[in-house]
C-alpha cells in the first residue's frame, strides 16, 4: 500500500515558516513605533518658529495674505509664524528656495498664481509644480484691476483704447512682474483692444502701484488687494476688474465681461504649500488649521476689506487647481505670443 504523507511539516519547513514570521513581526514592530513617532511629532508641532516664505516684495497681495494667515495660524497652532520675503525672478527665487528647504514643516510657502504660470513663462524654473510641493490649502483669490492715473481724464476702457490708438507711444503699464496674471491681463487687453502699450514689470504689486502714483507709468494692472485704498481715496482710477463679477466694495467698477470682452477672466489666487517630503501628519494639521482660520467670519471680513475672496479649500482643492491652471496659462501665454525667457 502507498505510504501517506505526514500532515506535520518537516523540520526545514518549520524553520522557514518560523523565520518568515519573525521577519514579519519585526517589520510590524518597527513600523508601529515609526508611525507613533510621526504622530507624536505632529502632535508637538510646532516646537520652534515657522517661516512662511513669500516670493514677492512686501505690501503686495501675497504678502498681505501671508501676514494675515501667519498671525492667525500662529495663534491656532499655539506657536510663532514669521513671514520672510524672498523676491526676485517673478517669484522663482522664493519658490525655488522653499522647494529645496528642509521638509520638516518649519519652512512653508505662500505664493500667488505665479506658481502655475512660471513653468510656461520661463525656459527653466527651480521647481516642479507637481512634484516639489505638498499642497496645504488654497487660501483665497482676487480679481486683477486695470487702473489709470486719474489726471489723464480717461474714464472707461473704451476711452483708454481710443486714446492709446491716437497716441500709441504715450502709454505704458506697470505690473507686479513678467508672467503674473496681472501681466497676462495687460497683454490680453492689448490683444482684445488692438493696441500697443509698453509693459514695465516690477517685483511686486506694491512697487507697480507706486510707479503709477509717481507718474512713472500711465497705467497699472495688479491684483486688487493693495490697490483698494488708493482707488477708494481717488489717487488711482480703476477702469475695470477681471473677475467674473463686480467687486463688492467697488460696485461702480465694471468687469471686462460686462464691457463685451467674453471670457476675459483672470484672477490671482493665493496658495499655501510645503516642501514635498514634509511629514503627511504635519501637512494635514497645517491644512486643517489654515482652513479653520480662513473660515472665521472676522478673517473673511478682514480679507474682503483687503480685496480677497476667501476660498479655504484644503489640500485636495489646491492640488486640483494646480492641475487645472498649469495648462490653462500655458495656452494663454502661447496665444499672447510671449516667449519663455
């Protein structure tokens, strides 16, 4: 009769199974403390001051947003948040600096739409918009404003276009930098109006507005926040905004769409990001706290007064905006004939 195989494992099989089990247990034991350490670090975070890098000069819209966020986020986290301006190269210097900073949650970035525009505007940029950052939150947005020196006596976009056509060499416009959405708004104005106006780029919205106030340029196109005080006191005249609807505090200023320029929408959004390898628990905590801060009624009102519409989307919302807007602005830049520099 044939011999039946023993149901008991051989010594070799037993030792192999025991070895595999030991390896599995060791891996699990190693993973649990590591996970626990990460959670503990996130719970204690922050243990020292957090730096928010703003890649533009002080007094511009991104700087305004970063300082309002930073002050209130510091309170929410029971820590200190410091805003540091690192301007230059249309935002690339500060963005690149943060992309390559230590990914420990203590060096973060608040930037504008330049983040999604620059990869198409420059031949090389010091960051990959999809790989080098972990999205924290989409903070807010604001329309751009097309503004003019009121002493020129021009009261509408139609009058501006007529005056420029009559004196094509007499006008230039300031923007917060090449490739910013205000710059692209200015180029779109030239295209739809069939006019030529010389572009004069500055390092941020603040200097661009000062150029208009000082008579260095006849026009300026910037995001709305830093311009509102000057529009309200009559130092600057806003001819139009580039949002989908009129700004609540400037009810007499029309949108470009209202003036017959279909699809002329170009807003500037503000994004909060961390270097890509920042611990996920820290990114999640920053996202939750920043959204919580941004949704507070008093913060919404403070930002509205400064020209922002609060969005307060978390990580997923910002990630989707980046995915959508990188190709969108690539197409606009190509249509405007702007060559990468």
